[in-house]
C-alpha cells in the first residue's frame, strides 16, 4: 500500500466535494487500487468558513505555495476555476514536476495547448476527466477504452442547464424566458446565464473532445456556436409532431480528411438514445470505426458528480506514481493529422425550415423554386390549416450544403410581402 499525498487548490463547492469523497472513501479506494489518496493540504483564501468537514490541524491553509511548491505533495487538484490564477497555479505545479488534476474546461479550451506543452516538457501529466460531462467517464473511455478506434463522430448533450430548460419548455409548454427564470431560482442556471444558454460552455467541452479524438489542439476559434435563446415553443411543438426533439448539441464529425466542429440547437429523433436524455443530465454519443456507436450518460455537473471524476483521476495519477509510469496515456497525441476544420459554409446536413406565408396560390411554388435552384431537395412539407391570412409551413430537407441553405433563406426572406423571415434549425439523425 502506498500513500499518495494530495494537495487541493480551491475549497469551494467542488473542492469540498473532492475532500469529502477522499475522506469518506479513502479506505475503499485503497482496497480497490492498492494506493491510498491522503488529503495532505488544502489551499484556499477562505480558511474561516465551515464546510462541514473535519480536517487534520495544519491541512487547511491560505498559502497556495504550501501545495504547489511543497516537495511532499504528490499530485495537485486545481479546483479554483476560471482562466486567471488557475492557469498560473497549473503551470507552476507542472513546472515543479507535479501531476495536475483539473475540472477546468474553460481554461483547457482556451489555453490547453500551452498547458499540455508544459506538461510534456516537465515529463508529467494533466488529467481532466471532470472537464467534460461531470461524473460521466467519457474522457477515459475515449483515451483508453476506444484506443483501437478511429473516432468518426461525437455528438453530445453537454450542458445540463440548457437541457433542463428545453425539457421544461417541452413538458410544460412554457417559453424560454419563463423557464430560464425558474431555472435560476432553482439554482440550475446562473444569474448571468450567457455562458450556458449561448452555447459557450458546450463549446469549451466540444473543443476538448475534438482535440482528444483527432490529436490536434483546435482551440475555440474554429467552432461554430449557436445557443438556445432563439428556440421557440412553436418549433418544439412542430418538431414533436414530426418525431423529433430539440436539444443543444455539440457535433464533432470526421469529413473528407477534416473535422466538423459546431454547437447548435438541433432536431434529433425522439426514438434515439440522445432523444431520451432529459433534465440536467448529459450524454455523449461516440461512434468509432470498429466499435460502432457508444453512449456515456449521467449527471454533467454538481458537487458530487464532479468530485467523482476528479477523484478517479487522482487515483489514476497515484497508480502512475506507484508503478513509475509517468505519461502512460498522454493527454492527447497528434496521430491522424486532422488539422483542417471544415468551414461552416461547407457543412452538409439536413434542415428544418419554418415559414409563415400568406395563404394564397403560388407561394409554395416560389419557395420550392428557390430551394431547387440552389440544389436543396425537399424531404417533406407540412402546412397547418388555420383560419388566418398567413399559415405556418414546415419544410424538412435532405442533406444540403450550409452555404446553399443560407442563400435560400436570404432569397425567401426577400419575399417579404408574402413570407415572414424563415426559421432554420439543423437535423442530426444520430444516437
């Protein structure tokens, strides 16, 4: 049995969850793994607030150097969050030769290449299971369980706040603003929800998954990002009638030697695996060339779910240290050369288009003519019979190029006297 001395930086919600898990389940971990992770030091500016945990005297400190620079600390768990001092702490620990475990998806998304370069130069490790999907072990599955596969496709519901909002909108026929306000009161959404509802949080996780799958650190710049503010009850209802649900998805897909990377609200089949993911839960669907489709599902955030993933990484690091196998599984390794990101205008997928048009002869002929001239094939048309001058019309297309559908929408929008500006969502027939 070997003790692994853990230094925790950040004693907030997640940090306290990690310490609690280590104190409660340390003996269980020791029985299962042959190493015992010991909470040796916890650094936080707030050393006065009672977290309800009993630490040995001298463990809790306001001096971060007592974790980052101390020779008796074997592994550092960075749980501060953000991309400010957290980056300094991680780089300092790595340069001191200490392996780092982090849940910091924003920092990895923005600065991952620099962090992993320093880790390689220092011949030490960065583990980051909790950065994507909370307690869902999808990173380990991709790094190790799917190592024999070329990853063809990843589609994920990666933000619990957005999934909760869309689920409630659908179930209660409530609009976005109403459900968002309730989610904020319930603690599922921040007072400033932009990071979640505008798709940024999902994009952070998407770039981590894409870089892991394809061996190139893509960063945030190439990702096409749309949030859920524009999703309406009307579109949710029409999607349901057509056998679909609307979810905020991260879509990462191999295509012609390049990689698609996009975050968007999308229609997915009700009967699909991802179509059953509700509330605050997350899911990641990964398709490999050998294994086919696999699904990883669970709580995507929260103190205990995140702590579970952080502690699992600490145990992995401890096993590396015990058996002298540093960098046993590098964070990511260039291996396939997918450095080209497919421009959004070249993406090909299916589309849902909703129009509000005057109920008069020839309108459909005008719309279908525009689509046809741009090479967009119509799969189905649904027109609602209503006792009003204008009627809603829903068109589903076959696969088409993004540039073509956007040109078509622009031309349809010019028919302002008979058609209101159209609404477009993408359809993803996966998972």
